[in-house]
């Protein structure tokens, strides 16, 4: 038997086929674009996701005969997006994505209502779903009046796969409509944006069954046995499933375009004032918390563009780890979430001198991103989470120097997984396995083999701690003059 995991990303879809032991059989990717019709807007046509899905299935069917034995599908999606449908489930407008900031005024109004933080456990960020619908009510009233259903991207794919509007709790946690502790929609919060429960998808746990694959798709794909579609997950919850971050304190630090520091929690301990995200996990009875920074490897990519060097070249010859120098980088190229919740702050480089060279700038960028994630770790620790080690994932984890900076800045040992598949696509496949009855959560959601550990440098711990304190002090000073 085989199982399919889908990672529906912002720039493309990745499909991973695994066997009944969760071992990868094959993978493929399809890409699509993002539209920016106005400054701060970010939109996508949901039809592009379907086209990408169909192309990925065609690739896997052609290359892997095991696809014919498919028994389960899980979809992980980029969170917060608003797919607005009419009464016939037709898309009314392009989906408004997670990184769209047009609804900042509406988000501020909702966040000022104490019910939102009390019930969701989170600040109402402009990227969340509820303020997007409040923006539509104010600026696109005719379309808002036609909105019979609002789905997140993963739930939209579930609708296409099963014919049923079903979403999962981890994804729904990022809407600002969910009672996160109670794991259900809040009628009060929905009403505050002119919405009702009838416009929301039915909620299931991510590892539960959302429905069965439509008969016409099964026939088109050459499948004879029933195929269970899982509830699925938001992308970071799926990544946690992919690396087995289920138990209290288990988690990861992700150095991708954005940066994420995530820890699984056995209970619900929200701290919205820290700008942490407190969300339901993709499995029953568990939650997770994460800090998010908006520009992690994006910061290094920016430095590469302005210096004319590829990011890998920037980090290749930095030598042994050294204490932070006078050059300081605040990595707020696109604003920041944790801990500042400040979409208007912008990045800065200070401490430049005539002798400053490219390596100095590179070290400052790597350190600035690490200190930004250290802010997230401090926020997590304030809620009682005490991770003693974190798995390092994402493209930035290929830089040895950055790993050493990160471990020492966080004062936490980083673990490196064995090369191979892990992350959101594998987590989605694992959710499909559990939903289809191929094993329990504890049997399926296991961590990968760790190939090495990167420990903090004890000789530089104090220097990094002082540099982090200086980094934190720099934010209000820079903010006051921007």
C-alpha cells in the first residue's frame, strides 16, 4: 500500500509518495506564481493548485507503479489564506494569502476586541483569515455578500478531493475564528466579522478522516480500493509531524525564507502578548507554539543580491565561529511578527566602518537572524516550554557556520536529521497513513535518525548573550527614528 503527502506551498506544490512503512518512494514538484496587484497584496488563483496537483499525480503515476495501491492522502497547506466560494463552490476572487497585509487596519480593530485574544490565544495578525474577510466586507461588499463558504488552501484541496468542505484544527487555528483551547469554531468571533458557522468547513483532527477520494478521481487515477483523505494540517504542524515533534518540548528551528522556532505542547498555554502563535497540533489533545520571523534565509538572499554573491558563497569561508563584532543587523526586511508584531519596522545595519568587509556583513546577518529566533525561544520559555534540543531544518541549515551561530545564540543543542525526506510533505503523508488506519500517531509520527549534534560553544556563550541583549535594545532605538 502507498500514501500520498502534499505540501501546498506559496510558490509550488510538492507531492511525496511513501510506502506502508512511511519510506519515500518518489517525489515531484510543480510551481506556480503569486500575484501582487497592489503594494502589500499577495494573491493566488486556487485553480493553479488543482493544476499543480493533477500534474504531480501524473508524474507519480508514470514513475511509480506503487501509486496504484494508494490508500491515503494528506494535504499540508500554507496557512491563513482566504479561498472565498459562492453557493455553488465557485471561487469568487483570487485567494488572499498569508503574506498579504492589506487588512492591517481591520486586524487592529479585531485585536482590540478582547474576545479574540482570550479565545484564540493569539494576536490578530494582518495575515490571519478573519481580517481578510473584514476587509472584503468593507472594500468588496458585493463579493462578501456572495460568500457562502470560506476555506483555507488545504481545505480547498480537500474539497476538490472529496467533495466535502472539511478542514483541520491546526490550520483553523490561524484564522482568528477558532476557540483554540476548546478546539472548535467560536460563534462569537465569527459573528464579530459578519460570518457564521455555516460558512466554515467542518473541523476534524488532522490525523482523522476528512472523507473518501471522489469516485471520478479514483477512476481517473486508476485506483480500485477506497482512498481515505486526512484532515491534513497547516504547514508547520505538518513539518512537526514529519520530524516526530509530538511530545512536550520537542520541536525544530526552521531556516527557510521565513524563520520558525516551534515546540510541541501537551497542554494549552497561550501567551498572545509575546506574539507567539499558540495553535492546535495536527493530532488530538496536543498543541504547539511557535515564534515566526519573516526574513530568515531571505535576509541572506538580500545580502547576496546587494553584494553580487550567491548565499552559499557568502557563508563558505567564514572560518571558525567568533564572537559577534560591532556590525549589527536587525533582520526586519518585511516587518516582524515574534516578538514585536510590527509590520512597519524595517531592517538596519549599524556599526559599519571603513574596514568593514563582506564577511563582517555576512556574520552580522547570520547573527541577526539567530538573535531574532532567540527572541522567539525566550517567548516560548516564558510559557513554561523548556526545549533542550531542537532539530535544524530548512535551507539555511546547510551552512555549518550558521548552525554554530544558531546553537550558541539559542544556547540549545541542534540536531541534524539524516539526509532524506522529512518536513511538511512527509508529515502530510503520515497524517494520511493514520487516517487510513495504517498505524497510530505514536507508531507513525516518529523522529528521523539524527546524524550529528551541534552544541553551543561554551567559550562564546557569554559574548553571544551580551550581543543578544544589545540586539534587543537596538529595536526600540531604531524604531524611534524610522
